[in-house]
């Protein structure tokens, strides 16, 4: 157990100043006597008046100390095995206690305070903020953080993933928010920036180098195991976790980013600047901005470009989902170009399909014309399409079809009837009808229809009318309001008076 620094100071003072014994200190401070002995041994001062008895470990101490000096993190169990081979007779639990007294304390490193000029440097890093469920998918919620080293101005934007394209999009978002570019970008050794590093030899990500050339800044990685060199962004991430993200609720990713933008331009910008406490972050940024680089005329393209192979079905697989293409492009190599809003599928320079992007998992995003053209050429395609439509609208329909197939019922006609009920009654009513048919053990569309009709009559609603029915059939199903016969009685009375 680690001894707090305050307790260590008390132990040393009682032992050396008050001349208390180890047992007295342990009893008064309510700690074990071995902990008191360990503190005294690690302090490097010999106990006053103590008579040290010979120990079985004494002959092995030179070997143990030499080994610990060379390998400070070597475990006591491994060290015990080494001295056991050399004839040590003691038990492992007592040996572990003795090693704790002799293990050298790690030297604490001192750091110089790093200072930068206005507009000279920014620090960049990712921060992981748990996971965000999107339909059937579970996406990592990553916060892109860029901090100006002099004014401490923060830029924060959340993405669903930390891949390179989102890394570059975060840069562009910061540049557009500040309308300027810092001269030096300081990175940790993350894969988006540094692909390989051996000593002073650094191999940057070529895409990042191209991006840096476009915006005319210098990418600079920090030294290995020197997190203090990018302490500004580390402190900014800790500040974001405590002051912004903790306890925050949001509807979706867009809502979270809108709240982050409001927080950046409000509370985060109104803090005091560490470089000059007389200024706020907002005021310090106004002084720093003229020293930053101007933006280029054209932004850097950050679309995700992926080559895809279209199989036997007219879909391109991209980012856990399938996007439809015209059936003429099956068994061909196409290119997907995607941003955060849309997915374009290209054949060379020709755009063959344009879809809204989905961050769900296992979805089929389709243009109806693509599937209709294929279904027109396939005799059995309608049944498969109907099954998929039913499964998407009412998942319980798959259990109904499975039970019907076990009883030998024709599935094609059953699917068409259920699709007709779906068009007439809607998803919610059909779900209730199918659930009741399953509970009654009658997997037939007639049972579903009876349930829907009973529920409609109970609510005194008119029969539903399909939109695509001919006019004479729609008029046939229209409700007819009976006419009052009072007018005929009045005519009869008038005729009697005349007679």
C-alpha cells in the first residue's frame, strides 16, 4: 500500500526528531510496523540506536542491488527465483517484504516551463468520450481538440471515429473557426500523424504532409515519452471532460457539436489567459490572430475514397452498410467517395449513385429505381423484395412466415396479402395484428386481417382505402351516410291536404 507524503513526513519526524521507536510510531499512527520500516529504509537514513540482526538475505544483497539497479521494474517473484537458484533459503513472502525495503525509488524528473510566441504553435490530439449507439452500430465518440499554445483558444469537434479523414476535417474546422492557420502543429505520436519512428528518424503520414503543404504549416511530433511537451492540449482535454462533457445530455451528434460550439465561444473563451491573467482567452486570441497564417483560397478535399468490388447483387459495401447501384454495374470495380453527409459511387469520373450517408450497421440504403429496374427483369424478385420490406417494417413477420412455411402454406400469396395489409393499415396496426396471430397460433393472413378489422370497428373508423385502387373500387368502399326519411313524410302530408 502506498504511504501518503504527509504520513511519510510524520514517520520521519517522530523517528529522527522525537526518537520514537518503530513500534511506537506504528501504534500512534495506526499503520503496520513494516510500513514504518519501509519508509525509514527508503529515506536512506540509518535508524538511530537500532541493532540490526544478521539476515539470510545479506549474502545476496550485492547481487540483488546490482540487479535492481539494472532492471528497476523487475518483479519480486522473478528476483526470488533468481536468488533461489543461487541458494537463498528464505520464503517468498518474507523475501517480497525485504525487496520492498531495498528497491530503489524512481527518480523524479524536473521540467522547464515551455513558452511560445503568439501565433507560433498549436497542439493537437484526440480524446475518447465513450461510445455512441447509432441504430445497430456502436460508434466510438472521439473529440478532436486543437489549442493555440499562446492564447489557449480551444477548438472542439466530435466525430464518430478517429480515422485520418476525420482528423483532417477537425483541422479544417479549426481553421475556419479562427479564419487562420498556426505556423507549427505539435502532435503526439499517433498514427494519423506519424507512421513510424526510430530515434530521430520520423516517417510522417504522406497525406498529412500533403495537407500541411496545402495549408503551409510545419508538422512537429513530440519526443517519445515526453507528454509534457504537449501539456496544453492535455490540460484542455481534462478541462473539456470536467467543464463540458460531464453530465451533459444530447439528442445526437449534431446536437452535441452545436452545444460544443456554444461552449467554446462562451464559457471556454471567457476564462483568464494563463500567459497574461489580465486578459481573457477571447482577448488574448484577438491579439494572437494577426500573427497566424492566412487561409488558402481553396480548402483541402477530405472525402473518404475507397475502391469497392460490386458482387452479384447491385450493392456497394462501405462502412458497415450496403448502398445500391444500377444493376448494370454488377461484377465491376467502382469507387466510393464519401463525406459526413453523402456517399457517391463513381465509375471513373461518372457518378452512378448518390446516397445519404448512414452510420448505422447492416442497412441497405437504396434508390428505388435501381431495384425496380432489376425486379422488372427477374421473375422471382418480387417475393424476395416483399420479404425484405416486411422484415424491415415488422420484424415479427419473419416468425409468422416461418410458422406458415412449416405448415406448408404458400408464402408468395401470403407475402402479397401482408404487404396489402401494410399499405392499408400501416406499420403499427400490422404489428399488433401479427403479434396477436402468433399468440393465437394461427400463422395466416386471414387471422391478421380479422384482428385489424375488429380493431377498426371498435374505433368506429371507415374501411381503409388503397391509394392505387381504381376510382370505381374506391367509391365502392366509401362509407355511405343514410338519408333521413322525414322529407318523404312531409311530402305525403302535403298530398293529403291537397286532396
